């Protein structure tokens, strides 16, 4: 397992990967130490820091935070620690295009679990690979922002930067 830190104009982002693909990506943090802490177990004794291993991802994230349209869908992911339901939700959310949003309820229905909007929210709250799996593009059925680990102002800024029309944070 490797981990690294990616510097963007939005802050320090922690990244972790296994041989199978990305397994962790944090939202921007104010410092390198906060980004490492947010990665959690990926930085334990069995993890090796190697910032250069994430150079392609770093370039894409830097472009993303400069407002460029960036596609992350070709990056391999390691979702082996996810349950089948979590994997279904994460894969469906990954398919939400830039400039678009989907509601928790719609995602639940699309993965065959109508009525499980709250369960989708729980999956989004523990999304291990933020940005690449764009949990910020999941909103309430009324179009409100819902929740977001980075705070609603960050979620709104990301959606506006991507060209999605969203309601103001509550």
C-alpha cells in the first residue's frame, strides 16, 4: 500500500492506493498533517509514503481545482473493503457527470433499493475516494445540498465550479 500528498490551490489532499487502484482520497485539508491524518489506516506502518506515485492523479486534481473539466472515470479503484451495496452506490455516483446532480433517493432506486435514500447518505458520508467518486454531486430530492464532510460551503463551491445549479446552504 502507498500513500502520498497532493498539493492543490484548494489545499493538501491525501491519496492512498493498493496494487488494485485508488482506495483513499481526502478532501482538501489546510495542512499536510491534516491530510495524512484524514487518510487514517493507509498511513499506518504497512503504508509507504510515495508522493511521486500519484503524479498523474495530482495533475488532474490540480486542473480540477483550477476549474478545468477533468475526467476521473478511467482511474482504477480498489473498493474491495466495500459491501456489495456500497460498491453499487459508489459506482453509480461515480457515473454522475460534471455539471449534474442526482438525489439520494434516485441513487437508491437506481441501485435497486427504492426507499433507501438514508442508506445512500450513509455511504456518501463514508465515501473513501472523494472527488473521484463525486459524492458532492448527490443532493436532496428538493435540490438542497444535504450533507457533506467538507462542509456545505465547500460542496456548493465545488458544484458551482462544475456548473451545476444548486440551492444555497441552509
